[in-house]
C-alpha cells in the first residue's frame, strides 16, 4: 500500500494513507473533481470524512473510522487497492 499514519480519538480513528508508486500508476486519479462527491469512485462512497484532494499531488487519502464501524474500515480501504 505505502505508508500511513493514524490518530485515535474517543470517537474513532483518523487515517492518513500514502499509496506507493505501483498503486499510483494503477490508480492515477480516483476522482475527476475532488469538490464533487458524485464523481468519486463508487468504492469510496461509504467512508466518513473522506478527503481525496491531496491524492493526485501527494498520493494521500484521509478518512475516519468511527469506533463501531464494521464495513468502511482501514482494511476495506486497503482492499480497494489490492
């Protein structure tokens, strides 16, 4: 996948992931217009706090996983790229 960071809060965990060059070459863009949620790939639509505005320039994906979330998790995000 690449590298990543996380920050635990009382409500859940914020993730900041950076995809590696291999993944970036397979997924050069994941949204046509980062300000328009409708243009984001269907795979990402359930993630909370999703920010893809730094993806093209920095290969960065940011999102939040609430404590009780079972479906849209860190593992699910990484599975999208595998």
